[in-house]
């Protein structure tokens, strides 16, 4: 992608950041990428100092949530280069979300060039310690000003960067999940498989209730029969029962996670019995009672692999693996992060490298 106009900041604030105490998504780098969609094409690609953007009160996205976003990471490697994990998959998913939300798609080369140039500008912001990374947030939103339910005719695509530590305060220790029996996340035919803003707004109240009760996140059931497991509020979910690795299938209400796909590929390559199938909360409870439930873990860009130590459903409490990290979750975490940080050879072509 040629013609990216670059305006560098004159006032970097990197010296104000303590890279040893990073949380998640709280600190942002010096620059951001933007371009606009007007008259049927993307124009004016630019990198400029990170800062406020102007919009009118009637901007349609404020009223009708025509917005999608993605999340991926850049990793500092021992040889000084930068690894980005499977970025083309994020662009593929963003474009699927775009189609569902009536938003114009982004060209792969355009996306890769914009992301690469922005990261080059702010490469000093990439944390160097294991467990830390540079979170990349591409997003698109409608910018036309009107009141009325129809797609915008203009859009803005942006990328911002944030140096981050662990997503959950537990780090790689097991998290706890509450299964809500009053709320649902998505139904087939809805927008559950799109990474769109409204999905996350709808999840806030149940997540708040779960956290007030001492749980880390929500484990969603399907929106139709309210018995089959869908996903966690911030990640896909896996169960290990009788040495079989099970995850709910992509049937229209679950976000197709890139880390989920990676975990499926790796476990299959290791010769494990892996199944994508519907599994009910009652099956999980029964397997736990019979001592057949061996592990539960989540997968996602933010946390990579997140072991689950406890699930609460109504009056039933499921304790998994005595609250310890299971062997499959541990192996997946070590394998994926090893590839991301350049410590393990990338035999699958998953890494995009910036010298």
C-alpha cells in the first residue's frame, strides 16, 4: 500500500510508562493509523499522533452500533525482530464481520502494510519480557451523520496499539466461570459470529453480575434451548472428557476464534481425539460427577490459553482438576507462546515477521 502519509509525534510519552506493571488495554502508543471510506473507495491513509478524533452527535455509529473490531498481538523476539501471529486470519474474520454489518471490506495488502508501518513507527513500545506483548486493535465504524436505521455511506478504519500484560488478573492460573440462567449472548442467524460492538455491550451486565459474585467471566449457553454450551464472554471453550478434546462447533452463534483454530490444529497434529460437537452443561456436570472431566480451558488472543478451575451452574459447582492447570492446556500454552516469541520453530507458516 503506497502513499501512507506519516506525521510523527513531537511529544512521545513512552518514558512515562512502567513496562513491568502493564495491565491490559490501559496504555496506548504514540501513533495511530486511519483511513476513510468515501465515494466507494478507501482514501487518505495516514499515520498520525495518537489522540482525540472529532465527530458529530448524529454520527450513526453512536446510535446504531455499525462497528466491528479485531485483536491480535506483536511479540518481541530474541533476535530483535517482531513476530505477529496469523494476522491474515484476523483480516479474514474482520471482513466476514464487515459483510454481516454492511461495512466495506479491507484489502489484505492494505491491512498488512498499514499495520506493519504503524508498528515500525512504534516498535520501541513492544515489551521485551515473556508474557508481555503489543496488542493491535484494528476497527471500523460508520461515520455518516443521520438518524435512521440504514447503513452508513462513509466509514473510518483505524489501528491503535497498546503494550499489554496478562488479560486476566489470574494470569495463567485457572479462572472461574458462572453460567447465567437468565441471559443469552446470541442465537443462530444473529450476529454472534461477528466481532461487532453490540455483542460485547450485551454481555456487560451478565459479566458484571458474575464478577460481583467472585467469578472471572460468564460461560454462555445457547440462546434457543438454553442447555448447550456456546463460549465464554471473552474466549472459546474446550473440555477434555475421557481423553477426548471437545469444543462447541461453529454453527452461527459462536465467534470463530483464531486461537481456537490453532488449538484444534495442534491437538489433532499431536494425535489426540478431537471433536467439534454440541455439549450440554448437563453432560459436563455428569462427566464431572463420574470423574471423567479432566480439563477445561479457554482460548483467545488476549489470554492465549486460560485454564478453568471452577464452573458454577445454578446450585451446582464443578471443580476441575483440583484447581490445577491441566497437561493439555499447559502444552498448548507453551507451544503457542513459544511460536509467538520465536522460541519454537514455526512449521505451520503462522508467523508474519517484521525485521
